[in-house]
C-alpha cells in the first residue's frame, strides 16, 4: 500500500491505491483547507466544495512522488495553468501565478498510485516575480 507523508504535520499514513489525497488527509486528521496563507482556515474547513474541485482551497504541493499521482485533471489545469481568469463562476478562478505551479495539486482531484510526500497549505506568493506578469 502506498504511503502518504504530510511534511508540515509530521504524519505518515498508508492508503489503498486510488485513494484521493483529500480522503487520506481526513483519515490522518490533517486539515488541508489552509485558507489564504493561513487566514480563513477554520472557515474553509467548513465551507468548501466537498471534493468537487471547484473552490481550490485544498491545494497541496507534492514535494516528492509526483509521478505516483494521476495526471492533472481539467479543473486543475484551469486553476494552475490558465494565466487569465476563467469564465466559470468560481471563488478562485486562476491560481496560475502563485508559485510552485508545476507541483501544485488539488487534494480532492489527486489520486495516489504510489508513495508521495505532501506539503499542505503552500503559501500563495502574491508579490512574487510571476504574479503581476
């Protein structure tokens, strides 16, 4: 069974192949709804899309084992790859310039196929070199 390691929380859990990261985090007692750089984490844990990939609040950074996850879903490509706001009504329509775009995933859309290491609640870099480009 694959192992999921949550680096910030220092927790490790074994899950069946095909489990999504959101379910694995809940099983391990890890809150993946960090909010906006930590602000609003409590609200986001209650008011989220419940695993449909719409809100973007369950973003995680896959620090190791990206090859052991499923390919990016369409919703993730819209969130992390589209450099302009999307036409869909969405609280966070575009996260393409927040940093770590190559390793950022939505926990609810990421299926585990092997060992992975996860950083929960990666910071959004609003004033980084890419955000205003």
